[in-house]
C-alpha cells in the first residue's frame, strides 16, 4: 500500500511539475552533462558507504566480529524502509532486526541504532541552525508556497512553515535530552501532560504510553552517556554525518551545473552572482535544509509528491528559470529517492 501511494504521489507531482513547461524541461534534460549526473550518483553511493562506516564503528563498540558489509547492509535496509513508511518511521526498527540477524543481541542492536539516530539528529540540527542564523535572507527570499491543484489556489507563508519544521526537530531532540536528565520535566510530561491528554480523549492508553516514554528516554540517556564517554567516536561520527548531509544537500547545485554544460550561467544563486561559486554551493545546502524542515511536517511515505512540489517552490529563485528548476528537481529526486528506493528495495528483498 505504501509503494502504491508513493507511485501515485510521484506521478501527480511529475504531472504538476511538467504541465506548464513540458517542452522546455525536456529540452533542458536533453542537453544535460552526463558526467555530472554520474558525479551525483557517485555522491549518493558515497553517502551510503559512509553511513555503513558509522554503523560499523558503533557495532565495534560491542563486538570485534561486526564487519563493514554488516554496517552497509544495515544502512541500505534502513534506507528502504524509511522510504516507504510515513515520517520515515520504519527504518530504525528494520535496522535493529537486521543487526540482530547479523549476530548482535537485540539490546545492543537497539543501542547501535539509537546512537546513530542521536548523531544524525545532532548533525541535522547544526546544519539547520546554521541555515536559519547565517542565511536568514535566503529563507526570507522564498516568499510563499503557492500550490495550484485542479484550479484551486492555496498560498501558504514559507517562513512560518520552515521555522515550525526547524522548531519541531529542535524541540524533539532537546525534549528527549530534558526528559533524560531533568527529573522534574520527566515527571511533568509523564504525569501531567499525558494525564491531561488522556482526560480529553486524545490518548487512549496513558499507562502504556508512559512506559514507552520511560523506556525510550532511558535508552536515549544510556546511549548519549555512552557516546560522550567515547569522545573520539562521537566527534568522528558527527563529522562523517555532517559530511553525509552536506553531500546530499549539495546535489541540487550539481544538478544545476549539469544542466548548463559549461558550469556557469544557469545558476543564479542568492544573491545573484552570474557564476558558480562557494555562495551558490552553500545556498543549495541551506535551501535543502529548509526543504527538509518543511517536508518533514507532512507524514507521507518518502514525502512522495509533496517533496517535489516544495522543492520547486523553495528553489524557484535559486535557478535562472522554472524549466531549469523543474529539471534539477527531477534529477535530484530521481538520484536521492527513486533510484535509491529501487536499488535498496532489490537489496532488501
């Protein structure tokens, strides 16, 4: 059912992207520089190779018998289930099950995945925070999300939605840290907040939820302590994770270069420079961070459909014209999601 929803949403997004400028988008793609496309595919592959390295390092904290192919397999399986479950919620569980099948007991497998999630979340928040603080004019330039479906126009302000997405990620991480180390806050959430939500019928099983919160928070506290006690591992894995996210977020920049052929003029950047430079590279990174903040608010499997629409809106002023924006979006999404979904799906099966 998730796969069908992904395909349906993708088809709808493709239709909406191409309905107004089909010929110009196709012409842009026809003139693409295939070497840069191969570079993009290579960057995606490197990202998964590096994720496998992180999982290997965490696995080695428990056993010397955990090897790189194990970490890479866990990364690939997790990626597939993240791609087909709402809000990317299925990948972590399947990673735990995969690591268990690789010979590590379930509690240690859970610890490995939780440590990876902590590192990934920290790196994501740092990049998003940098984007909000140092590239605020870039965020302001996005304007409004204008969505037109079946003659129905909807205008949504981009700035509040993006900041809400950032606040969600930040509050989620800080909330778990506070739950782990501040007993007063833990008591407030588990007793007052959950009891209130149960009283107004939002939560049906408050006792079960309290236990789940307790177990999750305890796991988080233990793994956070383990990470901080292994400072070299913490710093190295954080840097690697930061590199992974930066590589993924720079792909729209490379896609823009690929669509030009000479590597200049087709990217406007913000502010407009008329050439490919460091500014336009980091603008791509931070615009992708804004994209992730916004698209994460909509729990659709793989954000299929909505991710493409938000990309076109956020990168509208980044590329020199709408056809280049749509062509870059097709390249970016194909390389980072649909191709990955196909390959990881085959591997997982």
